[in-house]
C-alpha cells in the first residue's frame, strides 16, 4: 500500500510538470502559428510517454485493487477456516477425553477379564469334575429312560387293569352309598330317639333351675332326696336361682324342731324354708353361690353375695360355709356365722351358754347368738347387724351353680 501511494504522488508530480510544459509550449506556439504542427508533434512525443506511464500505473493500480480485494477475501476465508479449525480442535479435545475414558474402561475391563480368567482357571478342575459327573448322569439317565420305558409299558398294563377295577369299585361304591344313605336315615332316627331319651333323662336328673330360666315352681331330682318341688327365681339376680328361704311378711312360724328344718316347711307363695337336707344335697353336687336379697323397713333394697356356699351333712350339724363376700350392702353380717352348725330349740349346736334358738324363737346357724337371723320373727329380731342394726321386712336366700352360662346382672 505504501508503494502505491508513492507512485501516485510521483505520477501527480510528473503530470503537473507536463501541464506546465504544455502551457509553455502553447504560449510559444501562439507566437508562431507556423510552428503549431511541430508543437503538436512535439507535445505528443512529450506527453505520450507520460500517458503510457500513467496508463501503466493505472493498470497496476487496478491490478493491485483486484489483488487487494482477493487478499481480503482470502483473509476472510482464512478467518472462517481458523474458526472452523478451532471448533474441530475443541471437538477433537472432547473426543480425545472420551477416548481416554474409553481407554480407562478398556483397561478396567481387561483387569476384570483377567480376574475372571483367574477365576475360570481356578474353577477349571471343579468344572471338569462337574462335567464328568454330568457324563455319568447322562449315562444313568439313559439307563433310567430305558427303565422308564419298561415301567411305562407296565403302567399301561396296570392302568388297563385299574380301569376295570375302578368300574367294579364304582358299582360297589354305589351299593355302599345306598347302604350309607339307609344308615344315615337310621342314624337320624336314632339321634331323634336319643334326644328324646336325653330330654327325659334331663327331666329325671334336674338338679338346678338353670334349664327353666323363669320364676315358677319346678321339680328337681337330686340323688339322696329324689323328686321335690322348688321355687325358681330369674328376676332378682338373673336366671337359674333356687330360693332356699323366703320371708315376705307371711304368718309362717319359723320356731320349728330339727326334723322339720331338716325336711323343710312353709308355702312357696309365702314364707318357707326348703329343708337342710335338700340344701346340703344340692350344694354338694357342684360349687354354688349364695345370693341374699334384703328389704329394710323403709323400703331400701340391698344384696349380699357369697361365691362358695355349702352346708355339711347332718352328722356334721349342717355346718355352713360361705366363700368370698361382695354386694351392695357394706357389712358382712353372715361372716360371723361361717362354720357354725345349725341349731333348733330341740338341738343346741351354738357356742353360747344357753340355746339361741329358744331365745330367738327360730332355727339358725347360731354362734353366740347372731349378727343376722333371717328366720327370726318379725320385729327387732329379723335384722342384719354388724355395727349398725338394719331391721328387715323381707329376706330371701337363693343359690345357683357358680360355673354356669348365666351372667349375674346385679
């Protein structure tokens, strides 16, 4: 570019000289018209080289501009190639990194392969041994297959025989089913008869009120006593209770002798005592609980319960046993009488100096004499007393088997 500028300056200088010379020649030629032709020729000869030189310079300048344009185009192409080379280089670097990663994986795979090969070499003896075993098993399998074919032939023969037997068995089974149906019919009939017999036996061997579940008079059959009536109660404390003693304001006298208390007396519709021997026999069959229903003079109602009630036989004086106490009444007045024998005016079994049955005009399990006496005459003697005396207008004693299906509601 610097050379082109210098040549341009030189060209302009030469051109200026030519113009000055031409002007000088014109002035000369004006004075000498005759010399005009010569002047023209002289000017042409003088200017032509300069014009040729100018033409050459202009051609060179155009050529240089063309070269410069091509150079710029080449430079632009070079820059694009450079950017492309940079991108290719970056891609190459990434691929080189991936290649390194693959190389590491290959190296690791070679290590794993070497480890596997070592394991293979290690297990080769075992594998050979297993292969030998497999060969032996194949031989045995071939023998077994041959044996199986023989067995299959035998099975076909047996199956043929079995089919015949099945047909015979089916026919026999039908015969047996008919017989079984007949037997079932007989069995059902016998079962119904047995149920009727058991019902009759139950009636003959009833020892509690649980089967009845009502409040009415029913007949029990207890060993040693036989058939006798009892008053069942299912209202006071749930179903299944036998009333063994009842005071409901009647006119029945409880000042009775030993034999009468042993047998029992009174009316189930009013006051009564079931009888010591009956009570002993019933309570001896299984564990019983005792429920005592009390009504005070002012109408308050209480109960006392004992979980293991029984009385001994006559030879032991019908001694009373109670078990554990609970109930709505706080005081356990009956506890004083536990293990006491029964006393009447003609058989004194109490532990006092006199006869409590004479003093209280009633038979009872006296100690010396009583904290409670549910057989006493109405008035101050019919009471429940430990620390506080509770006078009563009604009293009932009920028993029921302890382990029954009936749950007590009170």
